[in-house]
C-alpha cells in the first residue's frame, strides 16, 4: 500500500516537472531507464531508499515531498489563487506574495498553476494590508489573482 502511494507521488512529481518517462531517461543520460521509473511509479518494482533519494535529486525535489503530513483543519473556507499572475501579485501585494511562496515551499507544492489556502489565512493577509476581508478578496478577484473563495 505504501509503495503504491510513493509510486503515485513519484509520478505526480515527475509530471509537475513536465517530464515524460523518456525525458527522465534522457535527462539522466541513461542512468534511469524509462521502464524502470515507470515500474516504480506503478509499484510493480521496489525502490531502495538510496535510489529513491537519487531520483528525487534528479527531480530537484526534497524527499519530504513524498511524505506529506496533514494538519487538522477546522476552517472549511478556502481561497484559490491563480499562480500564473505571481509576478504581478508580487508587485501589487509583496507581503501576500511572500506568504504564498512560504506556503508553496512548506507544502512542497510546486505545481505552479493554482494554490489553495485557508480563508482564515486570507483574512490575516487582509488585516495586514489594513483592508476588510470583503474589500481585499474583491480587489484580488478583480485583479484575477484570486479564482474563488468561500
């Protein structure tokens, strides 16, 4: 069961890096055969910790990305950010941009497309900018930084 979860995580990380199995083989100059990496992802083949570390190094991703920990979350509200506008967000809301970068790095969530945060975190960011939550979310939505919230 754990091997399958790790295999699925490996596949997700590879795809987040935009790599096909053939590209992994080419990038590694043949050290990692596409068929072998695919078998690790499907959990058809066991991978040693040493090889797992080497593969994660190739992906330039920390090993901790394979072992996420979940914290209890009593706040059901969510805010979804469009990360394709990060440069503009950094210009208009540098503190919020830094906060989102911190979340991305803490979660090891490098998909680069969207980021979901708790609405309570967004409330703190609004207070930091001396705005009401409604004003802040409306401004972010109008700027297309914020895709949705509840």
